């Protein structure tokens, strides 16, 4: 029997170790580059001879022309991500409440239409979206990116919130109605407080989606001072002798918030986001 | 025949209040769903319509088919779809079984495993790009030190470049689908496996007769959805290879943008429209599954 | 004055009619129980009164005013739900005061009313707790407190005790009854448990398949059921029922059952000789007799409950239940004779189920 247990552990490790390496190598490499000084970054060693935080200093002090607008762009990323999260929450929560609790006529249709958005691959929607924003006169305005991301994030958020809403007992609404609640009072005083975990999950999702977005930011915001950090990172690629270690350092800075936020809200994320996946 | 009155104390949701009051609730329902509907009309319906309108010139399609890059892109996309997606989903299925095992180190591993999905694409994809750099990238450096020979110029060989783009895509999206499949696995009652153990089933038999039948629907739905989304994975190809070398690793997603940057908007839209026959059957299957 | 009246009330879900023209009145201050098996329509009727279901036909009036088109919150009623429906994110005090808060009442007034209700229900020390910290019985009381604070014209209860264990149910029954005696508010109470109906009601409405079977006080329904359904539904253990043929021979009358049993009947019992009848007698109106009794039985099961003894006996192809006071020495397998209190015998028409002794069906809706 012991031999069977050992074999099982061995099999698990056989999966676990390669998986670990596969997952961590690109991330570790990123980290490695960021803490290496320019010359030795490309040496191919597993740990730099002289690990340094110099690169970060250079980034923060904007000592390279690619990084001229680092702080502005970082701020833009933050601003846009928060705006997207807030607006998506507002729109998606209202819609989910209307569809799930108020049973608005045509609610099912709206939900299906919303999900239809996901059946258009994002890269395909980008081009017409770009032209459309041009038509609306929004190009290079941060609103273009914000609204585009809200459009992309909303359907999934509505879907998840609706699934979660459906689980709330009906008697609560009835009791509230008997107590004299108007639709808005029901929404504000009964529904929202009970949906907080789902709201956190959905808000975090929208936040991360907007923060991590490249293509749309790249297309819709070409101005250096209004664009996001993601696009700035992409700009490094335009020359062959760019300071790669600075790029990686900036990249690491850019990558930290999403990782931190995800781990902070992990509890809500996994439950909330997979709620719609399995219908019991 | 006697009817069973669906008392509201049971799971089914009753329709809203009586009489005139229903209108008031419907009114607010409409008001609250309106913001999203507006967003949809202005930022989905209009762009889609406008895009289709931009793609109306037959001449665009003629030029499109004349472009050798286009056909190459289609083939690349198909390879990407068929190979990458299936590989990814099979691995996700395997891993879903792996991650439900109770071990302390597996739990820690599951936390790390999420990283590719949580982290933004650019730093990570660029990190891999640099690893593959023929002169100073880590991989070739290691090869040089081990064997004294120069490693290949990874991203300069179209098949290798495309392969790495696929690997990059898998790296990024595997965690998400694994999570979905894990949720599916957790929904299977534990007692079924215990009963099977008592009946003497092997691991493979348990998979075949318990796990797979329960997960099959979720798996196929995820597969189809993943195909649709992968068609739109711009980052993996663009940031790794830029579509190169010599525009040989373009997929339809990056091709559309390429034309856009060359100011050939109608070609761009035409390329997207041509991709529709790939997308629509998948969408059709998805809608059918979702309405079940 | 808070009377309630139902006039020809009907309800359909789509094409399926579930309530067929129900009409009856509830007087001010009356504790009325709607009782019946699952699916009989009692909850639906209650919910129509509450305004949670649309009324397909007929009218419902509270205090003389028709409320068909009036919203729940304007009907001046309060409801206690089966699952309590307490707001999980609010304290007991907030739960109870919610309705006043919605109307933007003066916080001091709200606090006072909540305190009053809490005192009546012994919830004073729980005011700052959350529902998840309370037991089932306590939650039930909070639900009632929420209703009391409203000070409505009518209290509605929708199977409030179904989720409680047996002992708690007995205790809560008494509490609800005491509450009613204290507040004297008109109450409509729905349950499927006839014991609750019997112990709490001033008036019981027995329903089946969307129709009223009988309306009356508990003892009226117990002693004079107008049909077989009510006879068997009310009373526990249920009434014994045997099919047979009525025989009148001179001054004597009996019902011939299978197995040669002759079930005694009062000499002035209604019905004619040779008529097929359903014979009904309650377990407590049977007793043991000698070997020359007209009904002979074999004991199958003996169930002593302490104060009484329940016997399950076999007569022909029927199983009969007896309830005897005190202890018995009878053993399973014994052959015993049965004696019947003929004054408590009920005869029913096998086809319609109607009692042969019943007057014309005033209470039975079409």
C-alpha cells in the first residue's frame, strides 16, 4: 500500500514540477531582467552578479526619453482602470437587478444580446470601434478607451451578477415590498448590501481587464500624455537598441498592481467568476 | 386533473406584484436596464453595422485575395485554432483533475498558477520574446554554454515563431479555463466516486464513466467559446513576433490591425468579414448550447 | 374595523385555473386558518390577499374597500413568511423597523415601536443581533415583530411554523395564539397541519383543489364534517372509514361491511335500507368489547403513548385504529370485539363524499 501512495505522489509531482516551471519562468525572467544592470542583463545567468534597483530608480526619475511620461501614463492607467470598474459596476448592477429581480420584460433578450458581444472576437471589434470612435469625435480622448472597455466588460459582469442575484430568496423582495419598499429602495437597501461579494468580484474583474488592456489602448489613444502605461511599454519595441532592462523594470511595475489586487480579492474572484460556469 | 400551485415558497420566482403596481416595477426595470442598452447600441451595434458597411466594396475582397499574406494568415489562424485550442483544453482538463487533489503544495501551486492570467500580457510576452532573442536571450545563452553552438534564431523561423505564439497563448489562457473546468469537477458529487471505488473502478474507468459524462457539456462549451476568443487573441502574436518574420506569422486578428495601420481600412474590414465563416458556425453552436 | 371578504375569487396561471370562485368572510378580530393539502390553493389565496399575486377574477375587500388594484404596501397588511424572510444584513432592530424607515418615520417613533414589539415577543436582548446568530424560533419571532411594528389591519401568516422542529412548533403555536388574544388583530393563517388549525383557529376554512370544502369552527368541523374529505383531514389519528351497505331492520340499523362485520349505527340515522354508504367513526369513539360484539377484529399493532394506547386492528380487509384511554393488556394477535359510540358515527355517500346528515352545502363553493 505504501508503494501505491508513493507512486501517486510521484505522479502528482511529475505534473506539478513542470507546471511550476512552465508558469514561473517568464515571470521570473521578467523579474531577473528588471533587477539586472544594463550590461549583465543579457548574460543569461540565473541570478545577476550585481542585482540592482537602479533600473527602478531610472524609471521613477524618468531618466530616459521613452519614460518621459511615465508618471502621467501610470496615472492614466490607474484612472482609466478605476473609471471602467466604477462605470461597469453601475451599469451591470442596474441591469442585473432589472433582469433578475424586477423581471423586466425583454430582460432575457438583453442578456443574450449582451453575451453576443463576446462572440465577436475582440480584435475584430477593435477596427470598427476605432473608426466609430473617430466618428464620434472621441479619438484620443480617454473616454473612448473607458467606454470601449465598459462595453467589453459589461456582458460578463451582467451575466455573473444575474446568476448570483437569482440565488437570493424571493421572499426577501416580497417582504420588502410588503414593508413598503419602492423599486429603488429595494435596490439600494436590500439588493446591494446582499450582493457585495459578487460586486467585489465583478468590479475587480473589470478593473483588471481595463488595466491589462493593450490593443484598444494602442488604437484609441495615440497621444503620449493621454495613453496608458501599456501602450508606452509597447513603444519600446519600435527601436532595436531600446533599454530592455528599463522596459522590464517598467513592465514589472506595471505587472505588480494586478497581481496584488488579484491576490487580495482572490476569495471573491474564484467563487464569483465561476458562479456562472456551472449551473446546478 | 388537479394542478399543483407553484407556491412562491418553492424555488420558482413568482411574477411581480398585482395590477397597476406591476407597471411601476416594470418602469424602473426598464430604466435600470437602459444604461446598458444604450452602451450596447452605441458601442456594439453601431460599430458592427458600420464595420460591415465599410466592408461593402467587392474590390476590397479582390485585393484581399490577391494578397499572399492573407492566405498565409488564414492558414496560420486555422493551425492556431485547431492545435492550440485543443491542446490547451486537454491540458486544462488534466489539470482540473490535478488541482482538486488535496495537498498543501498543490494549494500553493494553484495560487502561483493563476499568475499568467492575472498579470498583464505585455511584460510577460515581452519577457518571453527576450528569452528567445538569438544573440543575448537566455535560451540561446544556455544552449551556447552547454554545447558551444549557436542556438537557432527562434522567432525567425515561421513555424517556430507561430509555435511560440501558440505556446504564449496557452500560457496566458490556460489558468482561466482550468478554473472553469475545476468548478465543473467540483460539482460532481463525491459520493459517485466513492460508490465507484466500492464497485472496483480504476482511475481511468472513473474518468470515463463519472467525470467525463458530467463534464462533457462544460468542456465542449468551453472549447467553442475558447475558439471564438482565440480568434481575437491579438497580443500573443503581435507582441511576440509582430506578425513576422516578413509577415509570415500573421493571424487574422493581427492582419486586420496591420491593414489598419497601413491605412487600408476597407481591406481591414474585408479581412474581418472573411473571418466570419469561421466565427459564425461557432457562435451558432454556442447559442444552441446556451439556450438548453 | 378590519374585516376581510372574498367574493367569487378565482386564479389562473396561464390556462390552468387553480382557484375556482371562492367566497367567504372574515370578521374583525377573527383568527381564520386556511388549511388543506399541498396544492389546494391556500397559499395562493393568501398571496392574493397580500397583493403578491394578481387576482384573476372576483374581488377581495379589506374593511369594505376593494383592494384588487391596490399595492401591497397600501393595503395596511403585514405578512409572516414561511422562511421568515429576514434581511440578513440588518440587525433585529433594523429588520423590525424597516417598514417605518422606508416611510421616513421619525427615528424616535420607530425605536419606540420596535421596543414595544420586542417586549411583547421577548426579543429585548436580541435587538442588536443579526439573523444568522438567532435560532429558528427567535427568527420566527423577529418576523412576527416586523409585522407587529407595522400595526396593520390584518396579519397574514404563510405556514410560519413549517421550518421548526416539533417541540418548538408547539411552543410557538401557543405564543401566536397568545399574541392574537393580546392584540386582537384580524389574522389569516395558512397551514397544512390540521393540528395547528384546530388549536389556533376561531374559524377554519378547509380547502382542496382550489375549492372550499367546509368552513366552521374547529369543533364544528370535528363533530359535524359535511363531507368525507373534511372528516378524514381533520382529527388525528384520522377517522376510520369503511365501505358497506346500510341496513335498516325495524328499530335496528347497521352497516354491513366486508368480512361479515356489522357496524352499529344509531336507529335514527339517515339513509335507506340497501344504500351503499361510507361508514366513518373516529378512533376515540371505539372501545374493546367481548366476543359477541357485532364487529370482530384481530390486533396487529399496539402503540402505548403513555396517557393513551393506540391499537391497529384488522377487520376484514380494513385496518382500523382505536384510541383507548390509559393502558391496555391487549397483545398483537389477540382477537377482540369492537364497540362503537353510535351517536358519533358518520355516514357518507360513497359517490359524492357528502355526509348524509349534512344540510344543503352552504359552505361549499361551486
